[in-house]
C-alpha cells in the first residue's frame, strides 16, 4: 500500500482538518462499482433457508432489498460521502453449502465514483441476513467485504487482482 503524506490526502485541508472533497471541476462520467462479501453459516442454517423454514420469512429477499435501499442512503451513513443519483443498484445473493455470497453493483453518471454505495449495499445485505437468521445461528460470520471492480472517472477501469469474472 502506498502511504500519502497529510498534504496529499484528499480529505484533509492544509491545517489537517477533515473536509469533503470538492468534485465540482471533475468531468461527469458513467461509473459502476461491484462489491462482494460472504456470510458464513452452519449447514443447518443454509438448509433452513433453502427449505423456507426461517422464523422471520425469506432472508434472501429481505437482505437483497435492504442492500438496494442502503446503496441509495450511503451518504447518510458514511461521513463525507457525496450524494449521488444512482441510475442502478442491485444485490444478488448466492446460497452455498457454507453460507451466502453477496454481490452488489451500483451505477451512476457523476463526478465521483460509486464504490461506497456498492460496499454499503453488501454490508447491509450481510447484516440483514444475520438479523433474519440469528434465531437459528448466532455463530454466523460476516467476512470478505471488498471492492471487486470499478469503472469510470479519471482512473478508469480497476479490477481486483485474481478476479477473472468478465463484465
């Protein structure tokens, strides 16, 4: 990781105070970000979800909707995050034998990226899965929340090393 001095950090002013970055001079470009995460669960919890036997209803659909809603409210949750008009937000959840893989995408045309929106969507979807299933599995573990790819803006395309997924 490259360390920046305080004079190079975009969220600090000359006196070292935290500030919101002014993106007014940046070009509006189409931007997309994808993030992922994983909720490790016991095999019994996965079976209960597959068999629709969870006490609070369908945890996958509740988590998917919660993630989309969270993406739209990211600037209310993350200090200094710009308000963006999202053109798209989606959360997909793949149930596996050892838990649930969550993938979120967010898109906009703006002067700053949507990485935080995608990461927030994954995080809230994972927390919702935990909430919906905690009555049957308090040992679930939320893990591996990370940015997978982003496009748009001055830095262009970025993809996590080792991420072979196309698109």
